[in-house]
C-alpha cells in the first residue's frame, strides 16, 4: 500500500467508493481471501463505533439488525412438500440469533419433519451468522458431535468445535431423513460451512456447482473517514478433511447446472428409495 501510494496510484481517485475498491483490489492482489473487503459506508462505521463503545450501544445495534432480519422472515423464502413426500427449504442468509428467529427456524423444521427426504436450497445463500449456522445444523445431529477445531488469530488460540442438539433450541426435534444440499457459484461463507460440514460427516449429498470458497470468519473494523474494513480472523480445521474449503469451495457430489438441481435431487432420492423398497405396489409408484 505504501509503495502504491508513493507511485501515485490513487492520486487521480476522487470518488470514495472507487477509492475503497482500489484499496481492496490492491490488498487482494496479495491475499486472495474473498472475505477481505473494503467499503465506504459512513453509517456502518458509526454503527461499529457505537457497537464497541458500550453495552447499551451494542444492544441497540443488535436490536436494529434483528428488526431488519424479521422483515425478511429471517431469510426463509420457501417451504414446500414436493411429490413423493420430499421436503424443500430455501433460505438465503443465516440471521442473527434471537427468540423470534429460533421460532421461525423451528417452524420450518417442524413443517418438513414428516417427509421422507429433504432438499435445502443454498444456491442464493451468501452466509451470515455463525451461531445460527450451528443451531440449524444441530437439527441433523442427534448426539453431540465433534466437528473439528477453529483457530482465532486475534486471540491466538485453537478451540474445539461441536454440534449439539439442545432441547431448549430444537424442542427435541431430530431430523434423519436423506438430505440434499443445493449449491451454486454464489453460495458463500456460512452457507458453505453448512454444506461442507454435512458433506464431510456423510449426512448429505451436495448437488449443483462448486461454491465460492470463503471459509474464514470476518470482523468489521472502522478505518476512519467513513471507511470500513472486513478482515478475516479465524479458520476451521474439519475433523475429517483436516482442512477447510478456503479458495477451493465446496465441491458437489453430483455436479449439474442450476436449472437441473431440484430434479437431480428428486431423481437421486427416488432411485435410492427404489433400491430398498420391497413392496411391488410401492415400487410402481416410485417408478411412476
């Protein structure tokens, strides 16, 4: 950055948004982490300062975010029971944790709990809150499960990671039906973690395209003058793969174009069902 400044690379830039993009471009030429981002956002910078100033300020910012999430139905866009009793859920973000967000998640999970198979569509999911990620995952883990460890660069320490189905969160609901996760080139961050964890634990079949490849958790920092930096500070090490999906993405078990994802999942589910079905009438239904 100092060298580029000395070379007058930024001298002709007068628009703050363009300036943020140029800084980001320079930084990413050294580190290609997709989570590394610079924005000109005076309002967000004020919120960051307010959040860090005291507990009252942080609670106000959190309450405001929950209200925004609520207006988006906590990003749950579609629930459906499809032919052959297959459930379908589409959500586009992992909302901030709150009692009302938990109720919405639980209602969605309760709605599809009697299906024989389930599709979770993450093709337009760009990530979000890591704690919510863990809570949604917990519906698919009947017992407390070690998933790996996380390194925090700010604290310079490793922490073991577990997924646990806690009754006070899931009301004891545990989902064990065949699970299909749909991904695209847009699927990012927490959405990738969701797919990667279930794939590595052999709990889901991933269908679609390889995701973007952003594995590092990020914090936002005030840079002054309305500029904000989103800086990665932690990484995961999965217990099975001994790595994460950074720069690689979640690679689907079945690769197919976006428009074919749902049909591919349905076909796979029905073919697997056909392999184990013994009743001839049921076989005819499945073939139909």
